[in-house]
């Protein structure tokens, strides 16, 4: 019997399709039809193994900390360059530096020390980014929480990580119904006077805590180290952002309480501008277009529940990447 298969248009995947077909036919002709056949050919298995391994991380990257990367990146970027765009407010790198510094001073003045958790009612505004940078500068641990959740759930999450201070906007803090002595509004300054950092973090020190969704029970806190996030930054710079020859404008699609947002926030260490979209905008692609044009996006990453695109004529590989 002669079997002809038209693989026109399959391109580089044609050999894989051939392998799958041959393995499937062999399984059908097998004396053990009830066994689960292996339908991956040798070439496809080799590629999947390589993708699972990922690029090698330089040893130096594993000795870095997120704290040092952010401080160095923010301080060496042109202070006049926009650091944060949120649709209503623009902060330059100079203003971000000063505001993060004041946030660090404020937290340390409240008696907080290395490794202490700081809750953040992480809305899609400049305050979340300032809180992120200020908490890490102080050697503390960033714990983002969705401010749109019920007040009872917010209190439960804050209690779970034993956070003595919660940062946010005045409106979100009031709605959370947290005790007055815990609430702290994120400051905004135009100039600072030196680093407030009293603790130099080490790679093994904690950087942030992200809660699981709780879909199978109560949300659980997951702790991520300084060194792990520094290695993530190095890996992204070598792959997703490898073609960047100048500072980009990076769209922040992911919810701040979702782990994927860290991939975008840490781009401040490379001098990139962050563009935060409102929840309403990110779920409505037609509303994105004027934001894209006015903000001048040059790069957007997206996970499977986010919408990411770019209006620039740069290569697609630079403008839009899927980071699941």
C-alpha cells in the first residue's frame, strides 16, 4: 500500500509531521494496541529538551541582586527620561529615584528591617512602581495584593505574611479597611538627597512574595529570592530584549498581583520606560490603539490572559513577545 501525505505549507515542521504519522501507523500495526504510543519524533524531542533547558545563565548573574540592579539602573539612566506612564501621571527617572528613596526612608523610619514584608495595594498606577522600587531599596520584601479584592480577603493576605505596613493610594487604603497604623500612602518627590538603604541585600535574601490564586484552596504565599530575579533579568536581556539597542517603552499588561508583572517591572533596571494600562483598557483592544500611539510603545510582552501589541514598524520579534 502506498500512502501519500501532502505537507505543503508545513515548512520546517514537515519532518515532524512525517515522524508523527509514521509512529502513529506503527502503533496501529503493533501487537499491543492498548499501549500508549510515543508520537514525538527524535528531532522534536531534541528541540523540546533544548527549550526546556533554556539558555545558560552567566555565573555572574547568579551573584547579583535585584536591589543592586534596580538602584544602579535607575541612577544611571537620564533623570529626564520618562520612567513611568500610567495614563494620568508621568514620572521621570529622576522623580522615580527621589520617590523610591523617600519611600525607603519612610519604611525604615517605621522600624522595619531586613526581610520584613511590606504589603502593596497594587493598582495600575505610578504608586505601585514607586512602592516596588522603594521597598527593595530599603532591603524589604515587596508583597503586591489586588486592591479590587474584598476587604476581608485583603486583610487575610496581609495577615498571612505578617506585613506591618501596607502601601497604596489614599482611596485604596481607605477601602481596604485596614487598621490606621498599618496604612501608608506612597509619596511622590521631584528631588532626593542620597540613598536611604541601610541593608545591602544578598542573592539568597527574599525580594518579593506572590500569592497563588487560591483556586484549589486558600491562597499561599510564594517567596522569590533576590538572586533568582536578578538571573531572570539577565535571561530576559539575553533573549526577549536581545535586539534592544536603545531604551524601550514597555507595556505593563500583567496584573501587579500576578507573577508575570515582575518581568515587566524589572525592566527599569535596563532604563526602559514602563507604560501601565488601566484594567478597562487592557481588556479592550480598540481602546489600546490611542494609548499605543500617544505613549509610543516600542515593546510589549503578553501572557495568555493579556493583550499585547505594538504600533511601531520595528520587527515583530522586538515588539511583541509571549511570556507565559
